[in-house]
């Protein structure tokens, strides 16, 4: 379940318009059509640019969450298992808290049609965070950590990751309107190598 999580995240975020650069020719360097009239593109709305900057920046936080969620190494020492589990869940919860705060501040968005998917994303992250926090608390309270408690915590952690994956599905379904994709070209978080964010269309 944890294997390939970063790849899944990057693929979903890429479809939503963030993450690493896409292949192909950057919009800014495409060869001009000699028959077309030249005119400057309309300037992006500053509010749209600020929204996209935060949207793409928060997407990068999700990639960080995946990268910091690792399979705990096996050990016969309950104290070692406990420390590893608490370290992993602590990092994951910290990133999810930051991502949730940012996503909640993005609603309502400049494009009301994408708000339902943003809501599903927030719900999925919140449910995942709750399950992981419960698992963390179970392990914290166990003195000593028993196989039964550890097994239950691992199951809850898996439930949290499934909520996380559900949130990623919501990101994958966000079809940014042209106005916001154009605004992304003026941001640092969305722009990678001069390439504008793709669309799911």
C-alpha cells in the first residue's frame, strides 16, 4: 500500500496542474505562426495568480507527505518499533495539518465549479489525518508496545493512507479552467521550466 505512493501523488498532482514539468515544448517558446496577428496575452488577475501560487504550493506539500511516509523497518525491540512508528506518523500528520490549513483557505476558489472537488480533497485528507492520529495515540499510550496494539495501529495507519489516496483521486478530477491555468504561468510554484500546467481536458 505504501509502495509507489510518491509516484501516485505526482501523477495525480500533475493532472491537476502542479508538480514537475511536462514533456513537450514550453508555451513560452513555441514557434509563432507567421500568419497570426501578434498581440500581448491578457494580464492574469492578481487574485487568480495568488490563488494558483498557493494551490500548487500545497500540492507540493502532498508530495512531501508521500516522501516522508515510509514502511517502518522490522525490529524485535518494541521500543525501536514504537519510536519508528511515532516518528513516521508525526511527520505525516505535520504535513497533512499544513496542507489542510492551506486547502481550507482556498475555498471558496475563484472558480466555483471546482469547489466540490476541493471539498472532497479536504474531506479525504481530514479523514486520513484522523485515522493516522488515532494510530499514533494508540502507540503512544502503549507501555510497553504489544504486538496487538502495534498491529491495530498499522491497520489504522493503512486506513489513513486510503483516505489520503481518496483525496488524491479528488485532485485528479479537478479540471482547472483556462483562466486559472493562464494565471499559473505567472507563479513560481506552478511554473517549472517555463511550462504552463496541463489540463485534464
